[in-house]
C-alpha cells in the first residue's frame, strides 16, 4: 500500500475549493501536485492559497505523469465522462463530481472503461458518507421500520435557478436541470439507504417553465451569479415529478429549482410497516414508531460529520489500497438509469420499463 498519493484537482471552482481541496490538504496520505483550470487565474489562486502544487491550464499536459496517482474531476457535467475516461486510460484513479455524466450512455461508458482499465472511479454523491444518512440506513437494516414500501422525496425551492442563461441551464452542457443537479443526491441517498434496489419502471414529467423568459425571470437571489446571462440559454427542467417502481420500495418525488409556491421542502420520508423516518436533508431525522400501545416520536441526537471530507478521505484510502468504495460508478449507474428514464418518460409522456 502506497504511503502517500499524488493528486490533481481538475477544475478549481466552488466544489473544488470548498470540498475537494480542503479535504486533500487535511489528509496525511495525499499531496496535491497539480491545480488545473482553463481559467488560469483560478489555478494560480489555488496554488497561492494552499502553498503547494503547480498550476496548469490544460489537463492533457499531465495525463502521462508517472508520479500522478489520482484526480478529482470538478468541471461542468459535459466534461465528466471525457476527462474521467482520459485519466483512467492513462492509469489514474478518479473521483468525479455528481452527476456521473449528462446522459446514461456516457455514464455506462465511464463504467466500462473503469472496469476494463481496473481503475477506481468514484462519483461524488457525498450523502453516502453523512452520519445521519448512515444511522437511518442502520435502522432500516435492523428492521426498525419493518418493510420499507414507499419513499417520498421533496427537493423544492421557490426561485433558485442557478446561473440562469449559463452552463447550469444549458442542456448541452448540463444534461438537465433540477433533477440532475439536486435530484441526483436525493435519489442516490434513497438507493443507498434502501440497499441499492434495481429500478423497474419509471414515470415522470419534467417542466421547463419559469426560466424560459430570461429577461423577466424574477428572483431574490441566485447561486452561480457569475454565469447569469439574460441573452443565454434556458432549456432544462426547473421542476420535475415522478414515480419509480424498484425491486425494493416505490419511490415518488417532487423537485423544483423554481415554482410559484414559496414553501420550500427539502426532506425524504421513509415509510415502513413498523415505523417511519423523515430525514431533513443535510440535517437530522425524526423516527416515528409504536411501542406498548403508544405512538412514539423520537428526535435522535448524535454527532454529525463533514460528509464531503469523509468522502474524499475515503477515496484517498481506496486509491492507496486499490479497493472500490461505496461511491463506485457501479452504484451511481442506478441513479443515472432512473434520471435518464424520467427524462425519457417526460418526452414520450408514458411509463418507461427498464
């Protein structure tokens, strides 16, 4: 097992600077050798801030470095498969931010190359490392809820379209909107907690409504404001709904970047025959059970954790040991299949069988 690995961070935007880079810097078993970004100022700033590594502006310059062990791919969705595949074929292990890819065929190609080259490919669905999520999984595995037969997810916001007119709202670059940006986390969390059941049929509708008139879209705040462009493109879903039948529970969901209901709801309900759990997304959870003729409501208290850091540190260990982890591409493919089927169902206005 290698004592310390050399890594490169490809893309030095928000997710890299807030999650990947600090996590590597906190690891005694990783050293950042390269910071790469097509915007030179970002790569240069990362080198200066962290006091290590070299700034590069084209990832292809470092593909053949024999001392480079692994990379974090933190770029726009349209480049996830391209860059990940290039590095795996060059003998490097990869952690790629979510979603795995814009469309299912790209994700399947990533999986194929990962197993053909025997390189680790982890996808950044960080909730698999959340302390709260893993405690919910333990309770379900222990049978506390009985048979979990229905899971409902709500990822709804009022006016939260990110970077209107930019890459987030351009289908050719992002592959989708609210579903592929937010829903991927909720669906993957559900798959993980419920034992990765196989999706069987999917029925969904995705709506592209509120952001279409870019100059007149009314909002109070906007993430990725640097991409805001009233002359840009808006051809993705700002809200979505669906029903998924699996080999485990039925999953239903409602999601929205933007809708004309100012009552945000970000939670997941796990509904079982013996009890239920409401998980407040990125927070704690409430357990509903019955005992001795009493209906019980319990709000557990426990120590939380930094799931992004746990995720990256586990990737480092995976590379050192050359062992796949819970974020392996094989697990992420399930969510890619579901999201692709939702979009296909919406376009055809019928149920899709997988």
